[in-house]
C-alpha cells in the first residue's frame, strides 16, 4: 500500500515549486535587463552611424558641387549663355515656395538653376522640375529673367540623362577630371 501524502509533503513540494518559479522569474528579469541594455547600445550605434553617414553625404555633395561650379561659366558660355556670376546654395524661405538651388548662374536677364547630385535619378529630375515650377514664387526678384534648368551628376541612372533632356534640362556629366554638357547642339532648353 502506498504511503499517504501528508500536509508537510504538500508544503515541501509547494516551497520547491515556488523557489523554482522565483529562480525562473529572476532569470527572465536578468535576460530582459540584458536585452534592454543591448537594445540601447544598438540604438546609440545606429544614431552615431546615421550622423556619420549624413556628414559623409554632405561632404560628398560638396565635393561634387566643387567639381561642377568652377566649370559652369565655361560650359554655358560654350552654349551661348554668357554667365557672369555664380552662386551656391541659393535658398528661399518664402511660405509655400521653400527651396534651395545648388548652383545658380546669371547673365543679365538669363539664369540657369543647377541641381547637383552625386547620383542622379529620375526622382531627382521630378523633384527638380517641381521646384522649377515654383521658382518665380520662391525668387520673385528674378521675375523678368529667362530661367533655364540643368542637372549635374557624377553617376547618372540609366536613361535619366535622356529623360532630363526630353524635359528641357541641360545635363552636366563627369568626363575624366572635369564635367561637360551632354546635350547635343540641337538641344533647345525649356525656359521657366
């Protein structure tokens, strides 16, 4: 015959189960705290990486602008636009027409707004065209100017140069250690 279970046996079994549950709970709390520490560390690393990439992107963009801007006068003079002045990072804060033009080249009553990208995509063209449509609102003092648009890129996605050409934009490409306008002599730019 089996020994009967006593109240002390049940109490001892309960204490053992409770101790095991407490141990498991403490282990789960320790693991959770460790996971939280690791997550915080990863978030700090991600934030630092984002800042570094943003800084690198800015420096790369400045490098590309430094390559394009000195050539602008020569390039557009070769196309019959006697550029006399260039300005970088022209900004407007007018409500509804906030924008930045990377390089702006001016001659009398003719000007060329130039968007510069390290890698030029179709979306960059679309965004630039939308800004050009608001240009006179953003910069009303150029109201009487004939404004042309140009895009420049070190790397240009396939077909994007043709698309920009078809939309009436000058296309500036890297060639060796300088840049050139890729549009042929028959090109007629759109005036905004």
